[in-house]
C-alpha cells in the first residue's frame, strides 16, 4: 500500500514537472514569436522610411531635381556595405533624348562606379569647373558674357582676370570657353523635364528600392 502511495506521489511529481516544462516551453515560444514579430515590424518600418525618400521622386522632374536624386543615390551607394548589410546598391537610369554640351543623347545607368560611368564623370567635371571659376555665381555671369558674342569678349576677359583665371595665351582662353560651353550645357540639362518610367524593388525579399528610371520629355 505504501509503495503504491509512493508511486502515485512520484507519478504526480513527474506530471507536475512535465506541466511546468510545457508551460515554460510555451512561454518561450510566445516570447520568441513576439520578439520576431516586433523585429519584423521594425524592419518593415525601416524599409518604408527608406523607400519614402525615393518614392517622392516618382513624378515628372526637372533636370535639377533629377540631379538631386542622382546625388542622393550615389551618396547612399558610397555609404553601404553590401556584404554586411545584405542590401543592393541603388541605380538611377536616365534616357537623354536631346544632346547638350554637358551630355550626349543615350541611356545612362548611374551609380557609384565613378571611374566607369560617363554621366558621373561629367558631374565630376562640373564640380571641377565650379571650383576653378569661383562657383555658380561667377559661372552664371561668365556664361552670360560668353553667350553674348564677341562684343562682350573684353567684359569676359575682365571678369576672368577678377576671378584670377590665367588667359595669357589664346589656348588658355579657348580652354576657358570650352569649360563655359560645358557648364552652359549643364544649365540646359537642369532645365530639361523627365518623366518617371519605372521603380524596381530588391528581389532578395528586403523590399528596398534598388532602381529608378527616367526619360527626357521631348
């Protein structure tokens, strides 16, 4: 009788232990599922906030606005480590239908590959010109004089001397005029209009925008 009672006590203790263990396992799963759900919500919110920076550009843009988007994408590409983050770098695809002295007609995929990309190398050239001629304010005055024809040549030379640009030889003055043509083409590009064609999202499942396409409106 005593043995039977002891057996019941042991069986009861084992049952209680199993119930406690089951409750602990259930609670752990609940906590884990809740934490995973919370992390997923945070990730989705981060993706949404990231994409909103770019979806605001899904409209007709002036060239100046498109250049802002391009610089934004290049800055992002330069910051992220694709191997550690698992993210794909951003590309902006631009179709130019009318040539200027800044850029020829064609299709351009613009990213952070500065040394391999014609469009970004042109942007780098514009920055060099800005630095050489005292910035946009001086360049706008110089372009206005240069486009004014030969009657404003002396005024152009005077302003170049004021900035400190060496024009002591015809070849140096020709180089200045070539730079001003390029900068004027850049101004023309900023005045162009482009339509949004397509936005692509990362196929790896993180939902981030990885590409946006635009075409010049004729």
